[in-house]
C-alpha cells in the first residue's frame, strides 16, 4: 500500500464555465493538489476539510507568498474542522 499525505482545503474558486477549483495543500504550504469539479458534481459530492493524496501526485507551490498563505489557511482549517468534515 502506498503512503498518503493529508492535505487541507485552502482555496475554493468558482470559474466561468460551471467549474469549481479546489486547492488542497500540505501543512507547510509547499505542495498542493488542485481539483477541478463541475458545479453539478459538487451538488452530489461532499467537499471535506482534508483529503489523503499519494505524494507523487502533488505539485510544488513555487511562490513563497502563496506557500505562506496556504500554510496559514491550513492552520485555520485544522483548528476549526475535522479532516472528514464537510466544508
């Protein structure tokens, strides 16, 4: 079994084409996973505060300001939500 890493929801952005972008990041903000879901799918699927992801599927966050913002948001979400809580 592959080890996974827990990522926390740090950003939710609604696009013009009925798509929602969800960004989950590592606690230090250095890596992330971006998911694009249709609004229709989101009505059927719960968005949780955290997800488990294979580390090989993570992208690097290159901008230091974004890393810091993600790390701060992870801390806020962790303090206010359980990992499997719908947000």
